[in-house]
């Protein structure tokens, strides 16, 4: 079943990362998110540079570095609609994709799936939750035509 998605995409880093914007057409990003939804959702994706990514991670997580994806989930209970902001840091995503030998689009797909699951309350702080979340991510990624994101590229 396809769930309804209200999607806003913000790309202030577009001028610095035109190749990123090229692999992230709206319809593709929406397809990745919809494959990850278990309820209707209203999400905003924002693609940022390292400076903004670091500022947000420092401000909200007290970690002084830019990370690949930050998810801000706004539902206060399970009865609330899924709503959230996913912040993806372009230079970190690019660096990780290169280090892992993965295409940029595949790494973005994984991080968007990962962030969408966080917006729905999934977490990976304890091992059992991490195993469940990784299994769901792997299934979703395979359904989208990507390999298991947790298996190193050959």
C-alpha cells in the first residue's frame, strides 16, 4: 500500500553540489521515501553543506562535526501523523560513498530510507533495535533495486 506523502525538498547547497542534485530528482527521492513509509507523512528534506551540517549537529546533538543525515521527528505520540525534517550533508555523503565504493545515488537512497525510518520512530541505540532497523533498511533497499547497504562493496 502506498502512503500519502507531502514532500518539500530544499537544496541550498545546489550550486556547490550540482552533481548531487542531478542524482536526486524529486520523483526518485519521493519513490525512495514512499518505499520506506508505514503511514502517511509530511517530510522536508534539506541538502546542506558541511558548515550547516556541523552547526545543526552541534546545536541539536552536541556533536561538533557534520554527520551524513540528521532526522528531526515531530510526532509526539504514535497517534500523531508522521512529520519530520531530514537534513543530508552533501560533502559527508559524497565522502562516505567514495570511501565505501558505492554510487552516490545508492548512498543517498540508503540515508533517505534510514532517515525516513527514524522519522517514524525507528532507532538503533540498542542492538535489538539496530538489527530490526538494518533488516528493514536492507529489505527496502533491495525492493528499490539496490544491494544490501550494510555489506561492503566488493
